C-alpha cells in the first residue's frame, strides 16, 4: 500500500487495545503496510472519526461493540473481524491458590459469573462484590474505576481484611499489584479441578472499517480464530436475555487435532480419541475444529447447565446456530417447574432459576 493506514484504538481497563495493535503493526507480518495507531477517547468519537475518514480502522473491545451493530451500520461502517484473544482468563490475586484458601475466606469480585464459579469450586468461601465487604467508615466505599478499585482491594488484602480478589490480567498489571496472581483456567491442570469459563468477549478486539474496505487488507489485519470467536459469541448473546449475558460463561476457540488427541489421552477419553483417530492410531482428519463451550451456574454454585460443541471449521456456522437452538431448549427445560408424578409428591423447583 502506498497510503498510510490509520488505526484508532480504544482501550478499556480489562481490554487494552493500543499496545497490542501497535505491536501487531510493528511485526514482520505487516511491515509492508505503512501504519499509524492513534488513541481515541471513546466509542462515539472513534466511530465519528472512522465515518469521516480521519481513521481507516477502529479497534475496540468487543464488549463495547455488542448491541451497537445498528449504530455502526447507520454510520456507513461495518465490522470486518477481530483479533484472537491472548489472555481471556481472569486471575485470583492472593497469597494462596484457590484450594489453599482458609475456610470462609473472603474473596471479592465484581463479576456475578465469577462469584458463582467460585462457589461451585468452594462452597465454604465468603464470595462477595466490592460493595458488600463488611467495612466501616470511608474505607467502605469501593472506587468505580477498575484499576483504582483493584488498588483499593490490594490495600484491603495487605491489611488482612480480605483474603483475595479476582480481576483481569490487564487490570492486575496496570494496578501494580504486589501480591501473587493465580490464573483461573478454563481447563484445569489437574483432572477434576475447578474450571472457569471466561465472560463473553473476554480480551476480544473487534475491528470496524468503512463499508467496502479492501478485503485484501482486512484479511491481513484480522485473525481467523478471532473472527470465529466474534461471529459465534455475537450470535449466542443476541439470543439471550440481557440479564443472562452477565452470568454466562462463554468460550469459542480453534482447536488443532494434535492438542485434542493429547487432551483425550490426559483425560482418558476414548470417545474424543476415537473421533479423530482410527483403532490403528492413524489420524482420520486434520481439519481445524471450532470449540464452543458455554455454561450457566445457579446462584449458590451447586448446579451447572452446560453445552459443549466441537465441530469442523468448514461448517461451524451451521453447527453454532444449531447449538444455539439446543441451548435455548436446555434453558427452557431446566428452568421450568418439575411436574409431580403423584399428587402427594412434594413441590419440585426448577433445576436452575434464570
């Protein structure tokens, strides 16, 4: 390209955009594209700059994009894809790992999803939101801004008033925490351990451009796995009620056959192994797979409704739409009252309350 490509980057505390986009355009993969990355103060200003031609691409956290697709289209722009999440998992800031926390340890998180996940892993924990911490005086007021709130929680932890708190990796680094971090993994290192699916759009960067943006450029600045994650998660959330979006765990990623076979061996899963390998040990197919994992946990953490799908990337769009319909049916059945088998039976509540 002869002209310079100007990229507007919008940061949030949980999903920095400017630094990773700058690093990408400085990489050897796109050194032939002359580019400049600029910060934009908010979404409205960034979209206006994009539609007016002051920037060519607007890179934003996908959480900001969701629900504003019509606004983007009306401005003459379109979503061209996404960058693959690098650090979607949250971290527990504490001197001890989750299973080594003392009984009734106070763990603080601003996420309702994470509070439910923590209670599923350890029902004895005292899991609460920042505003619920039993403090007195001015110290009881938690800052609204994520980085300042993390520093405030770090101070409470140093004084022994809480045992730990959960934040994103980006906030952990930006708030200069002195305490250790423990990543809450979506796949536990030990079989049977707790897993923590990340919130929707976690660490996912969406890219927006004006209509008829050159496809040759968009294919180079976006990533296939990021595009898949953005497409699939957007459609899942569009089918959910707004109150469910904040309590659902959702992850979409590409999986290679080699990693799936290693997982099958580690977990002693003959079904997964037999899907991609013959009895003689020959790999039956080598196509990249798309993995969809989603779950809804009850408020007390005791019940989980989950759906996992693994499909070929060649036809993942149809398979994801099918999974969304199946998920809707699961929600309907799991949230209805259980009918009595006999008039003398006791009332049976729903498996999970939405």
